[in-house]
């Protein structure tokens, strides 16, 4: 056998080490019956935050379903959140990996970020077709009409408020595709999943309600009042639900306080991988618009979602949740400081949230 007989266009080809058919089954290119010629090479550039990366994964589902032996490369600042079993190459946004991308050839290249570095990267990529945002004349450049619309919603609040499409609809249209409820993709560590299955023992048959109490530091206008969380926990306990407090290091003190006052179970803070597995053991999730929202949707968990400062049309819950907004409205579109003396989140009352949890539980259990 010579290098000329190596099937470099095979989906299993790794380049620097043996492929899976060779390593596990001793197959050789010249007579391999597992040869899978790549049909499409797709590059996705989505650098953004963890949640944004998760909610972009429906594109992977589309390409995998519509192109047999499709090869997908993804470059991002959050490689740890992407499903390795579904994406062929996942690259962190660093020089060595970027140089590999720039020395490759793709059938389709997509950039969904408006960051300068992402736009410039797409501009430099060698691809037959490009979608999303590129770079031209020293500034961001939208490559089609749908990308132009998405650009305007990001630049002007007036356009953003008028938007009636979900994020998934927008990005699919930017790629000249039609969104058909393709789901999010997310890996769940099975060992952590088994570890946190013990919550079910603690719950002793009760429905487990995961309460994600924080919202990150960027938009604190999304925070729900402490007293409301405490009241909701007590309502859930009285109805024989099992509330579990969820959050990261920023919410640790808050959750310790809620646990101390109510006796609700608070497991502590963990790595992202373990946090996902912990959340997977909940039956229903309550959260503000945050990374938890994307995780819950990816896990297929019924979701009660608090929203005030964003356009609710942006969020695709796949008919498995409800969005609750202040009845008084909100004056702080994408705002970091509340303009009112009384914060609008005070107008999302615990009784309303409790009623929505009951509805989701009835739907979940088929009542």
C-alpha cells in the first residue's frame, strides 16, 4: 500500500493517527468496506457565549440529516460545550487551529457572529459558498438579505423590538434554509448523570423542580427578588414538589441563604459538565434568560422562563415551556440598569410562577 491509495476524502480519515475502522477493526483503505466519502464540508464559526453556541447546534442537526457523510468543522471560544460525537472537528479560536481552517477548503462556510475577528475569519476562509457576516471595506458585511435583517436587529433597538422570529429561524434563513424544529445538541456525562441520579432518592418520588436563581453579571435587571424565590420554594414544598437550588459561584451565597431559610436542597457549585448532568436529573426547570435556559431546552426539560429585557420572540421553547413577563411591561430593553423606582421583575409574582409549574407538570405527566 502507498500514500496514493489512502482515501483522504473519507469521513473517518484523521490525518495524524489511525482512523476508527483501522484502530478498532483493523481495516485498511485499499479494501475497507467502511469507506465513507465526504459529501459536504461545512464550517461553522460561532465564537460567542456558551448559551449562544448551544442554541446554534440545530444547524448541525440539519446538515447531518440532509447530507450523508457531511463533515462539520466548528471554531469557537467555547469548545467544551459542543457535542463531540456529532461534530467532526471542534477547534478553539486560537492561532494554530485558525491556521488549519485557513488552509482547508469547504463547500459551505457560515459565520453567525458580528465580532470583527469572526467576520474577518470568514472573509479569509476558502469556501464555495459563504453565509452570515463577513468583512468588507473595514467593517462588518452581511452576505444576504436575511443577514442584513439580523445585522439591523443587532444595531438598532427599534428593529430588534419589531422582530417576530426566533433565533433559530433567523440563523436558518441566513443560511438560505428553512427551520423545521431541529433540536439543540448537548453531551451529558453519563458518570455525572448517574451520580446525580441520587437526587431522585432524596426526592422520594416527588417531582424535582430545578430553580436556577441567578442570571449572570451582565444584565442584573433580570434578577427575581429574594423574597419571591423563598415564597415560591415554600409553595412548592407545600404542594409536595422537591425544589433543588441551582446556580454557579455567583449565586452560591444567594442559594445558601435560600436553603437555610427554606430547607430546600442545594447541592453546591460544580464544573459546567457536572452542572449539566445535575440539571438533567430535574423534571422541570425555572430560570431567567441565561445559560441555564439553553441547557434546559437542550435537555428537553419543561421550562418556566422569566423574561423582561429581551424580545420574547427570540426564544424557541419547542412547545415545552412558558415565558412569563412582567404585566407592567419593561422599560429597559437590553438594559443593565432599571429605569423604574420599582423594578419590573417585582411584577412577576410567585403565585403566577407556581401556577405555570403546575400546568407544565400536568402536561408532562399527561394529566
